[in-house]
C-alpha cells in the first residue's frame, strides 16, 4: 500500500481562499425548521476565530427542514446539508454526518438549542491539546444540570444511566448525553462497530471503544427546547435496551436480531391464538393451521417493518413485494426448522431439544435471508 503525500507538499495546490475547517458540528434534524437557523447564528457567535463547518443531517423531515438548511448553505459556505431519503434514526444520521466531514475534530449536538454551544471552544481545546480524544458535554458532573426535565423524564434518564454504567462498566457520569466532541480519526476507527439504530450513539461509542478512548467530561446545563417537540418515544427506549443487550453479548447478537426474535415470539402467540379460534369455529385442522400460519407471518412482517426495520420501512408497492418475499422466506424457514428438529430428534429423541434446535434454525434463517431479500439496503 502506498502512503499519501503530506497535504502541504504542494502549497500551490491549496486554494488561497479556502480555509479548511478544524471543527465540524454535526446536527441531526427531524422537523427542526425553526431551530436550524437560530442554532447556526449561535454557533457563528460562539466559534469566533475557529474555522468550522456545520453539517445538518436531515431525514427528509415533513416540515422540510432540509429546504431551510439548503437556503442557509446558499448564503454561507460553512453550512452543508445531507438529506437522507428512506431512512430514519438519530444515531445513523450522526454517523453519516461525521463520516461526511474531513475536519480533524467533530462535535454532535441537537438542533433544538438544548445543548450549550458556548462550551464548544473548551471542548475543542481539550482535544487539540491531546488531553482528551473524546469530550462529553455532561449534565451529571459538578456544574452541569438537567433541570428542564419533567420528573418522569429525569427518573428515566437516571435509571438508564445507572443501568448502562453497571451493565457495560462505563465510568463516565453521563454516557446518555447527546452532546460530545471527538477526534474524527478515533471515531472512524470505531465506526464499523456502531449501531445505526436508536439515539444512544455516545453510549455505543464508549462501549465499543472498550476503554481505549481517553475521555473528559465538561459540565453543561441541558436547556429547554426552543421550537417543536422531542422525538424520544417508547421505541427509542426499546432501542436503548437492545443496544445494552447487544453490547453485553459482545456484539455477537445484534440489536436487530434481538428485535426480530422478539417479534418471532409474538408471532408464535398469534399463531396459537388464531389456531385456537379457527378450530373453535370448526375449521378442519389443516385449514386452521394454514390460516394461523398466514396470520402470524403477516403480523410478523408488519411488526418487523414497524419495529425491527423502521429505519428502512417499506411502503406502497415495496411493502407488497416485501410481504410476498417474506412469505417465501418464512416457508423455507419452516422447512429448515422441521428438518433440523427431525434430525436432532432422530439422534437423541429429546422432544424439547429438537424443538428448540428447529426453532433456532428457523429464526436464524428467517432473519439472515429476510435481511438480504426483504429489507435489503
Ligand atoms: N436525522 C434525524 N433523524 N434526526 C433526528 C431523529 C431522526 O430520526 N430523531 C431525532 N433527531 C434529532 C432532533 O431533530 C434533534 O435535533 C436531536 O436529534 C435530538 O432529538 P430530540 O427529540 O430533541 O431528543 P431529546 O431532546 O428528547 O433527547 C436528547 O437528550 C437526550 C438526553 O436526555 C438527545 O440529545 C439524546 O441523544 C440524549 O440522550
Ligand atoms: Mn431535544
């Protein structure tokens, strides 16, 4: 492999009027059209003298945030817009924004002004001096606070923090923060292990770095949202629990697989309930079993589309095509399930062992093949 020549080798090749950004601020947005311009103004004021760029990563917001950002970018070359179509997710948006920058230092912050942009120069100085490789804007160290939280949200946040710290052996006070700055090269080295799902990119980064990321916390006060509303809902909480489980199994079991298996468990209940009802209505067993299987498969498909794969949800014609592909995948999965169960039973005649082996074979097959054929990227 040949190494690249140093950038300054040919000064004539560098345009005189361009100043390479030292710092990139990545701002994930979903329905933040009123907040984005205010945030940019505040960043401009807070970062006087620091060459920076701001990358807004917008998931095709219905309120057309991307349009507002594009207009800003027309007026100021320090603003960039990444508009993602057909994908959703805070973590994925942050990863994509960070990888889109070539600045040596990258920060992630919310668009709604809840994070304190005046802390950015301090955070940058810590990275530039080499004292830290990751700086976390922290609500839970001396001088920081999250007073604007409702009591439920405050309780939930504290509980999640304790859970994550205990289970994943994380030392810092606020691993659930959405405000941090990191050396881009260090981030890029860890990026292949990060999950695109959910909100907890910082937690994922720290857990995946396994102590190899020198981290310093800087206190800040979590403010109140300027315009619009929070997108943190119960699905985001599920994502968080899934992330903790995935990390506990050392990434051998992915968050998506856990969700898929969970949905599969619900499918089994749906199957049994439908079978029971159909038999109660005097349907012949074979017919009842067929109806139950179709109901369960359809239900599983819709649930997976809404939960497991909601970041790449199928709609319209793709939904129908996906459903048909899912029926086919699951039918083959069932054959594999029965085949494996039979051969295990043949060898040792323990019925439940054979049953579990068959079910495992089925879920692994269904998950693997449907990620290739149904929800393919
Ligand atoms: N691109 C994109 N896609 N952006 C998103 C998405 C998404 O699916 N969901 C949310 N965002 C953006 C919002 O537009 C906002 O700029 C930022 O991500 C944070 O979302 P909020 O909905 O404001 O989250 P929050 O204030 O409830 O939660 C914040 O605080 C938590 C700590 O309590 C976030 O910073 C969390 O990451 C943090 O853990
Ligand atoms: Mn917010």
